[in-house]
C-alpha cells in the first residue's frame, strides 16, 4: 500500500507576479495619498484653539411627554425647554428631546440631544447621558457634537449633575472643556 500523503506537511504558495504588482500599486497609492494630505498644510484639518473651560447652570421643564415601556423599565420621551446661565452672565435657550428611563430599582437614566441657542445666533448641539436617584442626584456626561457661529467645529466633553425638584423639572450644572476650529 502506497500512501502519498505526508502527515504535517505544508505547501508553500509563492505569490504570482500579478499579486506582487497589485500589492506594490496599493502601497504606492497609499503613500501618494499620505503625501498629498501631509503637504496640504492646514487646508485639510482646521486649526484648533486650545481647550477652554466652561461652566453653566441650566433649568429645563417638560413641554411634552410620550410614555412607553415594558416590564423591565418605563420609557418617557420628553421634549425639554429651558435656559442656561453661563459664568459670565450670558444666557442661552435650551431645547431638545431626552429619553428618561426608570428601572424597577428606582434609578433614573436620561439620554438625548439638546441644543443651546445664544442671542448672537451661535448654537451648540450636545449629547447628554446621566444616571442616578431621582430623589437625589443624577450624574453623567455631556459631549459637544456640533456648533454654529462662534462654536463652529466645537469638540469637547464634560460632566453634568442634575436634580429633579419636581416631576420633569430639572436643574443641572455643567462643567466641560471644549475647543473650536479656526480657519
């Protein structure tokens, strides 16, 4: 009996000329793209200002609520309106939709998008996310998503601490760092 199979043998496959040329072409293309992006100066990526610290207090109330949920949690979509007061006595209007979730253990979580509209026409879009006890304090994060006017190209994040003195009324304090792009 003649068995031509070898146990543990491996075959070495040499890449063909076409495969080698394709790989070289891809590498050369990537190098060219990196060269073009690197030599274009500040035109591709805007220059960022240094991080700035901002703190404000905000009050919001429920303009509209929509309820849903199931056995595990109660979900309530809330359209919020209100205002913020910055440390330099500047005001802005607050508006957005936030989803509040109440767990069987009594914890409340809220997540959503909020806009801050300033009197000069500038605005900020931010994502908020917090968790805690509705009778005490909810803590979480705020992330700046985009902006217009003097907040064009805003990036940054911070913390948000909230208290709910009445049903769907909310008082919050924000402490964040951000930067904006300059062209």
